C-alpha cells in the first residue's frame, strides 16, 4: 500500500508492486506520491523503494486466469479473479500511444497500481480503472458488450516500455551533450 505525501499526507492511498530491487511501480492517478522518479506517458509511475524479494514479471496471455490484488478504501486487502481478455482500450487523458489491457475480474477503488497476477504467480500488469459496462458502445466495441465487468490494467509490456524510456532519459542526462549548431536566417532591418 502507498499513501499520499504533502500537502495531503496519508489521506489518499493506492496499491503498488515492486518492479526491481530498487524501484516499485503504481498508478500515476494517485496524487502526491513520495519518492517518484519517473512519470510515464500512461497511468504509471516508478518510485524509489528497496526490496529483497522481487516478483517475476511477464506479458499476459489472452484467456488466461488472472487475479487482481490490492487494498480497498478501508485499507483492507482485496482480490478479484477473472480472465484476461484479448481486447485493448485507450483511456481518456492518456496519450494515444498507450494501450491498456482488460480482464473481467472485479476491482475496486484503492486497488489502482496493485498487481495483476497470472495463475503461475508472475505479475502481468497493474490495476488502473474500471469501465462501466453500461457506457460501452455496442457498435464501436462489440468485443466488450455483454461482459459483466471490464477492469483495466496496464500490461507488463507497456510498463516495461515506460521503464526503458526512463533508463534512456537517465543515460542522456549522464552524458554531456555537445551544443548543436543551428542554421537559420538573420533578419536585417530595412533602411528607411
């Protein structure tokens, strides 16, 4: 579980999962998180958090059983079981290059950023949102019509893409950049 820092210390909470020995990952829509080192283009942030045990990550397989894990708004551990769907969605407010995965298991407020596990114990993503089934357009999204629930998660491949982007940015910062010359035109005032 992660909680907000200043100016609202411990007032807001979400769930998180360890990414590697030094960093954990959670949903970006939880405000005022502490120790954040990188905000992704999608709904993901990496923050400093050391751990001796690191989960194994992998990409999900459509149709496989998954379990979404996290904490509810009463700070109690909860989980929801379902199956990964082959559908991908885009969410309002995130750039067009980010595709989110979906499953039909239940999730609730507070579980955002918590892990989605496959039955083999590997983490396949993090919880992000719920799409109300009453708002699904049958013409545009026939693949999601008739589902009891649609829970959105950011898959391993999208999270890994953000991690690689962060590593690239760190590498560029550590190398001195030579100034580049700029070619252009010089404006000269006309004589009266």
